[in-house]
C-alpha cells in the first residue's frame, strides 16, 4: 500500500490541503487508467474459446461396420485451431488424429457390433481452449464371422523431441466363439515422422476360441533429440585432415604436373602422366578423401532431431488364415515439440 506525504512550504493550511489532495487524486486516477488500458491487452492473450463439430456416416463392408468421421474445430478468434482430436465412444478412446491447416480431420474407424455414442474431443493449443462435440449415435451390424477390432489408449500423445511415450493397443475379439483354432494378430505402425520409431510388446497377440476380453500390447514411440551444443556433435568431422595425407598427395600432384609439362615434348610421358592421373583419382575415391567412404566408416556427422509438428499415425492389426487376410486400422495423434 503506497503512502502519500504532503508538506506545505510557505502555504497556508487550505492551499496545502488542496495540493495534497490533488497529488493523491492524480496518482490514483493515473494508476486506474493504466490498469484499464492494460486489461484489453491481457485479455487478448487468453486462449480463445472453440467449437468442435462431428459428422458421422457409417457403411457396412464385408460383415463389418465402418464409421467415416469428419471433425472440425473453429476458434472464436477466427484462426484455425491446431493440435489433436480424440474420438471417444462412451468415454472410451478409440483413436486420434491431427488437425490440418484448416482445423479439420477425417477419421475412419471400425466399430464393434452394437450401439455407439461417438464424440470428438479437442485438446486445445496455445491459442485455443479445449472443447468437445455433441454425441453422435451410430449402430454397427452384427456378424457371425470371427473378427476383431483395434483401438489405442491414449489416442493422442505429446512428446518433446528426444522423449519416448507408451500407448496401449487393444485387440478386441469379435465372434470368437466361431473360432475352431486360435487367431493370431500382428501389430504394426506407419506414418511416423523422420527420426522416430515404434515397437510393440508383444508384436503378435493370440485370440483364443470363445475369448471376449481385449488383448493388450504395449506400444513404445521413440523420438530423436537435438544434439547438444558445446560437445562438438554439431560439427561434421573433417575429412582427410591428417598432415600425412598432404605429405603423400602434394608430391604426387606436383609430380604429375611436371610430367604433364614434359609430356609436350615426349609422347611416352604423355601416356604415363595419363595413367598416373587415373591412379591418383582412384586412390582419392577409395580413401578417406571420399565423402561416401567417410560416411560408411564414420557415420553421419550428427543425428538429426525428430521434426516438430502434429502427425496422424496409423496402427494396423492384421490376421491371416493362410487364404485371406483380415486387416483393421485405427489412427493415433502424435505431437512432437521442439526442445528449444
């Protein structure tokens, strides 16, 4: 709390009191005006509210129902939203996708037989608040053919370059009572950015006859960090920087130059200098002076980091009975953030 002191010098009591009150009033009004002017600037930095919409269409194919989903996220500030959206079914995550430059995403999901309540949930970004769409009710047909569905949890993962993350991929049996032998399903992933990878444990899961519970596999996503400064990792290694290389190459080059000069007078020297030049080029191409040789023997100068951005990965589950293959996919949203 700021205190104000008034001192009257050669003024009567009334003039001193007026001067003091004027000083206090000016200070208070100035502070209030500054706060009022700063409030709009502070409000403009707050994340803008968003509205998420979901449109669902279903189609039956080969005894399975697929849902084709169109998601749109609009911000009140008029700017396109970025980041990831997650598709939920009654609170259970099925898959996720990254929004494009227009703040939209297209997702295709395979549904288990029965009724579903689908909803798109937007996680938000630095300029936009999170929001969720209204529930869209759809129904998937039933089938007597043994099958399965695949889903991931969490369906959206955010990592800083250099970090690793874990996602649980679930394979849910469909009509496993019709199986006469175990069904084996292989999991794989695609759509990853450069300098990143994924692995499943286990990579192959087994669906037994009459099974109903989901079979889980742990999926690990790894990204590459930016090399740290000050360790020399960002500086490509020098090629052919040894003094002994110059001790061999320099006399050879000078000798070839002298032979070439003398070749103008003698024909046999012309041929000999040509052979010597070819030998020099061959030696240079097969030693450390060759960039390809240096790469194969010393590796790249440094490891590149995983590019920052939002990506939609594809998790694939495939089974085969030796005649026909059954394949189902689900999307996963991956956000990679830069270290700096």
